[in-house]
């Protein structure tokens, strides 16, 4: 694999050596930062993996404010970078504006559909992953009360919470799920102090497993859960190592592999909608040495059977985005 | 809302008010001496970064606190240099300090830790841990008073108690000591202080440094007490809310405590109850709660609830020669 990539990259480099346009791939990180231990960091790791495998180089921009989105996409496209990846639903509107201006450049957006001929939209079945960690949360909870802390209050995060609640309720119909969102602006992705306060409030109400889908804010959620002696559940990247022994599992969304495959495909990548789930490894729940003592054999069996049933279509997990509502409260 | 929820809410209020209170008292010393300080935010941020960075490196929250305070004092001295010695515009100097702190912390943080401007997560002795009062476990079973003692009063980090103790201490220093009288005089009528043979410059520098010290405590509390590490721009406007609280409190320590507790309570309520249903009005959105401290300050400034009169010589550099 690595060899083929490096050969391809070598060929690409040769063919471009004479031309002025450098066809380096590029990535734009969303607000929250490259090292949020979560969504953006996962994308960053994918880009770094490509760099090692293909021995290539890529450009990156870390956004500081909302106003820079369009400008950043345009700047990279004008500089001849191709393809340009952008993890984050917020890029939807600016990309829809900019993409038609650069018909020869390929764009990859993650978590959002942009209907343009030169855009690949990568979606993840987060609701299914959330369902499975919901099953684990319900089984790990002694109090019968579990919590959810979301980042910015947007339909995508509701998709996480809805799948999670369904997983909890179908495992333990008597369970109670406390849900909170951190805020309604981009700042909600990077506010660990507030995340910790929300987690403390949920613990005070009896929650003993708390799942977060809140980017950098989640670092505070996991911290507060560990401080209070309850369990947290990580998201996007494998966050089990952040508080070893206090993170039940992580709902891993391989944003990195979406970036890696986009970079590997290069300027010739296929556009259209790509949906990643359990079947292709885009979604999984994390098991490693940090959470091994927390996940019993019984829990693992239940989670694995849920994964199989989801793949076989025996469990239908509700997708919030299809109805803009969640039947599970 | 039951009793346990109220206790939880007040407990959260205490935690959230602490950085505001420390920063507010910091501003109080500075402004009482006639130095306006927009740079509370920047000083807190610098202290938050250096306390977390040094605590991460040494594993000791106390050494971190010392480093954070030193950083804040350095910025306070810079503000003093610009606005007292060189008689520059105090507002501009303060704004510059905010920008400087915001940029420098991210830059140095990225250079040192390669974590995008954040410090590694702190654990164990690198953080200020909650202090449990004596008998808090045994007394918690007593109805009403038990939870108040063991949940609300006990179990906070050191800095929460320091902040509350700083309120009567500030009152005593400002209104019961010779130094306090001189400090207030230099903010009201520096010419008189000068005529009495005291150094306006020295007094104002002292006030600036006390301000730096308190901002240092506030920043260290944010990064090593409340959170477990520094993240970029983690002060998130707390310095400005503290300034608002200072105006709201009309530059008096007792009122400052009340104003900060009120603003902390609003924040705690906004965190816990995201949409509040008020009978007859409908749902109050969470954004309204978040904006309320600023709205209240504007109301005060407009003179609806009494008048807020700043120290008379505030914002004006003092020079001996009359122009």
C-alpha cells in the first residue's frame, strides 16, 4: 500500500515538475483547532498518515474566525492546491459558493452534503455508532441515569444524541438520559470549563455515564467525569487514553481515513456522496488497554451483536437528519 | 426546583464567580488609583497560560501559580510603564496587553508543547484540588445545614476561599489604612497627593502591581483550579465581565462581591437551564441569560439604578507641570 502510494506520488511529482501549479493537497481545520483531541485532530492524523505514506507534503490552514472560511478555501484553490479537504459542516455554505469558481479543483467536505460536480461529500453514520455506545452506557450505568453533552446545538449533534438515546432506551427501557448542549455558537466547541460544569450538573442529577459530542469542550467533560468518579464516553478520535480507567469507550469516527483516502486519490478523486459506517470501518467503538477493565465480556458481546444487527439492517437506528426530530425524547 | 438543585446551583455560582471576583478586585485597586485597566483579560490569560505550562512541567500547582502571577505582574508593570511613566493612553495600553497576551500565549504554547497552543492536561498535584472541610462527610446528613456546609461551602479549591477573603481585606486596606486613603486620593485628586509630598507615580505603580497580582490568581485559578490545563483564549471575555461588574458595583468591594456572585449565578443558571419557561412571557432563550450581565451594566450606566461615578482622575495621566 505504502509503496504504491509513494510510486504514485513520485509520478505525480515528476509530471508536475515543469508546471507552475503545484498540485499539493490541502486541508482547512475548523474552529476548535487542529489539536482538539477530537474531530480536527483526527483529520490532522489522517493528513499526517498520508504525508508519511506518500512522502508528500500538504498545506493547511487553521481557521481563527467564521469570516475566514470562504477566504481560506479560495486562497488554497487559487494557489493550485488540489484536492482541498475541509472537515466540518460549517464549510457547507462557503464551499457551495466557491466550488463553482474552481471547476478543475476537487473539494472534499466532511459531515455535510454540498451538491456540486467537483465536491466529494463524506458523511458518517454517527447515529449508528452512538447507538452502540448507548448500549454500552446503559449496561455500565448503575444508577439508570446517563448523560449526553453536545457541542453546538445543530442537527448533526442531535443525530449523535438521538442515536445514543435510542441505544440506551432499547437496552434499558427504564433509563433516563439527561441531555445538554454547550451553546449555539462555534465557541461551544472549545469551552472545557463549561463542559465540565455541564458534566458536574449531570452527575449531581444522578448520571454515572456521560457521552460527549462536543469537540474540545469534551476534554472538560471527560475530566469532570473522571474527577467525580463516573465514566465518560469519548467521541470522534479514540479518547480512552485521556482519562485512563474513566473513559468507558469512544465512538470513533475515522475522519482521518476520509482525509487519507481523499489525499491518496489526489486530484482525480471521485466526487459525490460517500457514506461511511461500521461496514467500512468509518465508525467503530474503541477498545484498548485503557478501557479493558471497564468493558465486561457481556457488554462487549452486546455491543458486537448491536453492530452486526445494524449492519444486517435488523436494528434501524433513527437518523435525526431525515426527520429533524427524535422520537426518543 | 428542589433544595438539592438550589445547592448545586449556588455551588456552581461560587466556582464561576471566583475568577470574576478576583479580576474585579484587581480592577478595583487599579481604577481607584486612577488607572483604567482594560487589560484584566490579557493579564488573566497570560497567568492562565504560564501557570498551566509551569505546573505541567514541574507537577506543582503552587509553582505554576507563582509563574502565572509573575507573568501577570510583568504585564501590569508594562501597563504601568506605558500609562504612568510615559503617560500614554490607558485604554490603548490595556487593549494592546489583551492582544499581546492572546497572541503570545498561543505562540509560545505551540512552540513549547506542539499542541496547538494548549498545554498538556494536568493531573494530581499539578492542579489545585478541592479542599474538604473537617467533618463535611459526617455533617452532610444534617437536614438543610448539612448540605449547605458539606456541598456548598466545603469542597472548593483554595482560590475560591482566597477570593472571598480578599473582599473584606480589600475593604480594610482601602478604607481603614493610610495606604488605602492615599490610593483613593491619587485616583480622585492626584494634585493634592503630590502637594502632600507623596509620589503619585509610586502609588499608581503599587496599585497596578496589586492589580497584576490579583489577575494572576484569577488566571491560575482558571487553568489549574477550574479546568485542567490551558486552552487558547480560555478567559473567554471574563475580564470584560469583571469590568462590567466593577461598574455595576460602583467601585466598592462589598458590592463587587454581590455583582460577581450575581453574574456567576446568571452563568450557572444559563448552563443548567438552557431554556427557561417564564409564566406569561414564554421561553427565555439561553442567549438572553448570557447577555444579561452586559444589559444590566448598560442599565446602570444609563443611570436607571443609581449612578455609577468613576474615580475623578481615572484615565488621566498625571504630570506635575500644568499645560
